[in-house]
C-alpha cells in the first residue's frame, strides 16, 4: 500500500506538527477525501488538541463535539481520558454512537471523581460505568491515555 502524504511509515504525526489538532489536520489532508468538510470539523481538531493538553477555555460547553463520519470520539472523552474535565463537569452522558459515555471513559482511565454519584450508564453492549470501575479495581490499574485521538 503506498504511503499517503501526512503519514510517516509508523503512523506517527508528520514532522514539525506541534499539536494534536495540527497533526490530525495534516493526516486528514493526506487522505484527500477526508478533508475537514466544515468549520465544525476544524473546530473539533482544535478542541481535541486543547482537551488533551488541559487547555480548554473556562466555561467550555461543546463537550459533545465530534466527527461522526470519521467515528472520532467527542471532546469530552478526550478530556476524560487525560484527566482534564473541570470540577463542575456535568455532561457525563456525552456518548459515542456505541453508547460509551464520558463517565465510562473517565472510569476507564482512572479520572472519574471520587464519590461520583451520576447515573450508572450502560453502553450498547450493556457495560456499565460500575463494570468499568470494577474491572479497573481488579486489574489494579488501567490503560494510559493515547497521545493522539
């Protein structure tokens, strides 16, 4: 398979890409047919980068922002995986098309707040937030968040 512009042989971000949003845009540009189709998609790349770095602006509310056609996860999931949800976060229900919620994501990566009292959401396969917490407890740890999304 020929290498596409924007990707290195190992799938790493292009040289010189300084942030996740820039790297994702470069990779998407390399696929041609996957160019951002709207201002919303460009905003997603920027917000995804800020969420990963914990730099979303105070009062950010677009937690459900995602790119469904590419099956990219909502911004809330990126922030949850990296432990960057604000203390007053109340959108635990933001989910992917499979029903995996921000609460599932935070639980998986060990960032669900102590004493979480939100709903015990179930995803499309019936996996609840409690199931994820129990699995993580049995394992003694969980996965590390990806460096790119």
